[in-house]
C-alpha cells in the first residue's frame, strides 16, 4: 500500500493499493493484445468523441482536481485551478490537432526510375506508450503524456509520481468513463522503483515519455529496448537577463512569478537573474520588496502564493544550498528561513559564487540569485555556461539588445519581456543538452507517438 500525504503538513490523505510484477505483466499483455488487433483500433472520429466527453467530465470536476492538486502536490490553490483549466484545454487541443493530422504526398516522376508512380504517407500509432510522470503538475503533465497517446491510437500505461498519484488515478478513471476501453489507458502505481524501470525498458514498449530527473531519465533512455523511441523532459537552471533599458515597473511581477511559482519546483523556473550593473541596486530593491510580500503557507488557502516543497528532505536540501552560498560569499537579501517542515521563506541571494550549487545546479526551490554584469555578451556567456539548457528570458526595451540576446542564448525558447516559465500547451517545449530529448507540447508529442508509412502505386 502507498500512503499519500498532504505536501504542506504531511497529514494523511489516502492509502492506495500498489501494483506488483504480476499486475505489470497483466497490463502489458492487455495493451499488447489491443494494439495487435488492428480491426479493433478506434477510428479518429471515435477517439475525438471520447476526448470531447473526457473534457466535459473533467470540466465537471474542476474543484475536485484543483483541491487535490493543492493537497497532494502543494501547489497554491489559485495555480491549481489554472492547472485544471489548462488540462481541459489540452484535451481540446489534441482533438483539434486530429483535424489536420495526416501524412503527405511524396513526389514521384522526378527521375526515369520513378516515372508512372504515385506515393503518399499515412500516420500510424507507434505502439505501446510508457508514460512516467512528475509531481509538480500532477494533472496537466498526465494530460500531456496520456491524451496524445489516446488521440493517436496508442495504448498507454502511465505511472504517476509516488507523491502525487491521486490526480492521475482519478483522471484515468474519467478516461474510462468517457468510453475508452481500459486496456487502452492504464495507470500503474508500482510497489518499487525496479518495477517502474521494468515498465520503461520492457521489449513491448515502443515509446517512453519521461518527465523527471536527468539522472533517472538518461539512465532509462540507455536501457530502452532496441527500436524504442523516447522523449525526456528534465530540468535546468533557467537564466533571465535584465538589460539597463528594461522597464522596472513592468518586469518585477513576471520575474517573481517565474522564480517562485510552485515554490520554484518547475523545470524552467527562473533561477539565475543577470542584471546590468547600472540598474542593479534599483532592481534589487524592488525585487526584494515584492518577494518579502509573498504569502507563504497552506496551499489550499486562496491567498497563498508560495506553498511547500514536495517533501521535507527537499526543504533540507534547499536550505543547505542557501547556507553554502552564504558561507561562500553570497549576500542573503531576504528569506533563507525554514518556516515549517516543508516550507521555506522565498529567498533572494546576491552574487553567489560561480561554483556554488545555487549557480551550478537546478535548485527546484523558492530561491533566485542576482548576478551583476556590465557587458551583454558576458551575461550571455554566463547564462550559457552550464550543461543544462531549457528556456531563457531577456528583459529589455532596446530591440537590438533583445534580438542579440534572443539570438545568442542557448535555449529552446527565449522569452522577451516574459518569464522563463511561460508556456502554452500547444507550443514546442524542449530541453537541450542534458535538459532533455525530443520536444514536448501536445501537437509535438502526437507526432512523436506516430510513425509514417509510405504507400506507393505503380501505374503500369
């Protein structure tokens, strides 16, 4: 059995049954059986109808899911409501994508050998999908991994994070209520991490969708069965550059949201802020004042802006990194205090050393560092110096500065005057280098979960 607790105060929520090796094998066999039966594949219009019903069912349980996200994951209720809304929209996004989800004509007749032929491609589901998810968006990440599989006709077995399994369990139940036969979408709550690895690396898995730590993701990637494909979404240490032309009246709020949304437990959370030396004092004063005013506490309360870290050991780790940075020479501008077993006061560090953990590694906590610079290219070089690269930001009114930074920042997306955390569910979302593999975003995941087949006619 798995005991699920509230992230904020560790109070028990529910005890749920876990799956053993026999259960995993049964799930894999069921998925393999329905996929091998081509006559039983659901037509696109049938999948679209199921997804539309699913969106309606989820819409009817908005309050339930929002509160559950806040309780098991610790996300403030206002943000949990947004997550639920995004999840509903994501389902509609997949339905809309199916209207134009098609192959293409391959030109023939371009050489004598290709004369009198006509060729085109079709899209087919890739096969069984193993989806391993993370705690920080316990509903919307499941939608991003499961709904594209349903839309494209792939059986999917989804393993939620052990700390936040309830939203996944309840969502999968809605999928079945919407009319999808159980074998096409199954949840998997393993009794051990070894079983999670067994799911991901089983020879019957055609595609692994993994959201979580780089260490685990790259390890599983190396163990995949031959021919299996994957998409990995890890983290980073997202940089934001603040040029001296930036409008300080407009940028503080988005930067604070970028740094402290979900207590910094986001793979593109703003972590390293590089500020032009001419404005650093004015910028720091305003940022620190806003961070001090953030309301930290119980995520189910409507006025809470920053909730807990997912587990006490994560709060221990982040507190230790803050202490290390201060002992190494960083100035503690605000925060740094432990408020409870799982909550930390939102923290701002001034000019941590380059080799401090907060400068080198993903914090995944409510901490940002401010670093001065004089030349834009020096700030860009610092921003690009780590082996991780995901999304980045440049705040500037000077268009030349904005374009130069956008062009030179090593990131899959550069936000101009928006935080590194900006995302819509239909845009490409990808980590570079150690931060990930493949491209997320519902339409892009749908493409990854299919393979093209070419059909050629010889008009003799």
